[in-house]
C-alpha cells in the first residue's frame, strides 16, 4: 500500500514554527510512544515529526469524509480536521489547565493528615463546625465547586469559553496560594471554598471548549487523552504528599508546600495558555462570522490542511440564539436529558470522590499505617492516568452512554472485592481496578454531558447538571466520615456500590446515543 502523503503546516509567508511551549508538549507526546511485545503500539495516532527548520508534520491524511464539499460549515470544517500533531498539541495545552484543577481536588484527602498532625485541624466535635475539620474542608471544597459550576459557569455562554476559563484559572491559582499561608482552620476552610468556586467554573468550561473544537469522530478519544494528562496530577499529588506531608521545609509544614506547588504551577500554565483561540462554534453562534473563520483557518493551518471557505450567516452554528436561558434546559427536547444527567452526576460523585478523597482513610481502616496508606494510595492512583491512556485506544469505538454503564459496573464489582481484602497486594490490586474504572467513567461522562446540549446553553446546562455532583459530595463527604466511623470500610464501599448502580440505571435507560454525530445533530 502506498504511504500516505505528508501534510506540512505552512502559511504563504512563514512556516508554522513550534514555540517554546509547543516544543515542551512535542517532547511530552514523543515520550508516550511505547513498545509492547515488539510491536509498535502508537498510544496516539499521530506523533509529530520536526524538520531542521522546526516545521511540524502530520503523518495522517484528513478523514475521508472531509472533502471540500463538506467543508462549507463550521461543523464540517471542524470534522475535517485530521488527527494531526497540531491538534494533539492543542488538546494537550488545554488539558494542562485541568491538570492542576484535579491536583487541587485530590489534595483534599492527602493534606488532611498533615493538617491534623500540625494541630490546625481537629476531629469530632472539636472541629470548628462541631464535626471533623477534615469533613468540613472537603465539604467547603465541593460547596465552592457547586456555586462555581451552577452560578458562574453559565458566563461561558455569554462571554466566551476562553475568557471564562482564563479568569477561572487565575482565580483558583491566587486563592490556592493564599490558602497555603493561613494559620487557622476557619480561614483555611474559607479559602478552600473560594478555591472551589474557581475550580467549578474551570472544569465545566474546559469540557465545553474541548467538545466544541474536536471532530466528532475523535471526541471520546480526545477526552480520554485530555484526562490522561489531567490524571497525571493524581499520582503526582499522592507522591508529593507522601514525601512532603510528614516534613517541615524552611519552617513551613509539608502540607503547605503541596498546596504552594499546585498554585504556582497553575499560574505558569495560565501564562502558557493565553494564546489559545476562542471556540469557533461559540463565535459563529454570536454572529461573529469573520472571527470564527479566522480561528478555524488558524486551526486548519496548525493541522496541516488548507483553510476552508468563509462562514456564512445561514450556517447551522449561527442559527442558535445569541443568549440562552435557564428555562431552555427544561424544554421538552432537553428535559429528560437534564434529569438524567442530574441523577447521574449526583450519584457518580459519591463513587468517584467517595473513594478518591477517602482512599488513605479507607486503607488505614483496613490496617495500614498513615505512611503506608499514603504510599499504597500512590500506587493505586497510577490507574487514573494509565486507565485513561489505555482507554484512549477504544474510546471512540463504543457509545459513551455504554462506557458510563460498563465503568460503573466495574466499580461495583471491584469495590465489593475491596471491602473484603486485608492483604496489601490485594488491596492495591482492587483499589487500582476501582480507580481505573473511575478514570474510564470520568472521561466518558465528561464527554457525554457536553454532547447532548446545543452551543448557546451548553455551559449553562452542563454547569447546572454537573453542580449536583458537587452538591452531593458536600453531604456525602460528611456522611462517608460518619459511615467510616460506625460501619468501617465495608460500610463505605457498600454506599459507593449502591450509588454506582443508580448511575448505571439512569444513563442506561434514558441516555441518548451520540457516537460519531455532530454536536448540532444530537
């Protein structure tokens, strides 16, 4: 078979040269090529090649459906984008912002032991709110996430995806840095609430932005890869907590350094992400046709294909209202989808964060010491990035709704086994597989919930439905602490298993199909 032609991304004046941050991402992508049993397994379908003049190449042809005849609309031009190095670098840059959001979310459980050891947090009725400060800390995080996702994320529909996630990332980084220097439990919990607000906006906007820029045939795979990058933060925070929490460095307790590291790195990523383009779908929906054409042309150049035709006022993306209303998510066309996602988000958060945030405590409840529980947690959390990476190979070959159902079933099976283990190796194995299933569930439902609403209400609808996952975690964080105290690890696992069964029923019965369909046609 003839070798596919090579597309070279060049403009008429200057070659598309890699910037410093793109070279970092380029190296990151190259390191992800692995050999399995002497067969070359490409973790991603495209690995960029770089000439001496730093011009990047893509070694894939655009998809066969991407003919010039179909590139006469926003959706058609986006679907015509090949799975090129340029597109994967763009997705990587976007995902790096989410890396520190998840870092911050998962540090909730890991730094609590350090706060207790430092005498800042107290257990039981000695806590500032009359119950464990650890539970109050987790609840404040998710209460902030609830307000951010439900009340502020809709501004992404009004002011644009790019501006919203840049403001949210800056908000998160600054308040997280300030939290690291607080001395009292009251102020730490307050700043944690403010940090949560920024996180809630950022996570919803990233999902919305990614779904609108990725071709329909790559959506699930792109979300799997994006969460692979983001989930690298979980073993990172677990390892840093295991290393730093027991120590005092330059007069500061270790837990403070864990927070400072995440905050400072997120501010660096904020600087790197300033040049990301606005969503072409959102620009067209706002009637800014020339701006939409310009960002699409730049993306096409980045991916190594010629620019498409100008966007016309009769484009499907431009027919939507310029501003959405909350009542529209309850219109007959979307009511069932909204209710289905509310139920799914409410219960999946119990399974996901119930296990993730309480993992060290659950391991301690099975007989592990604090140091060993943090070390075991590090090995278990490796399943978050590895699971997403492996799932990226088949993520686009199965309906997202069935991936949600199957991943929830996997949590039920291995969660039940985890409750009965006492041996370290079996604890780590079952915990690893639960974590893998949670990673699979996460990228599947994040992709799914952004697919089933139109552009003008996408951020509003996703933020509203997603906020219920945060609201449930506010109360489940307290409830899991109570269950752990009175029923132990088996009681907590039973609670998680029942919650995942609700996820399976709601999505399996009421979820629409989305695989390979343009966002405008779902």
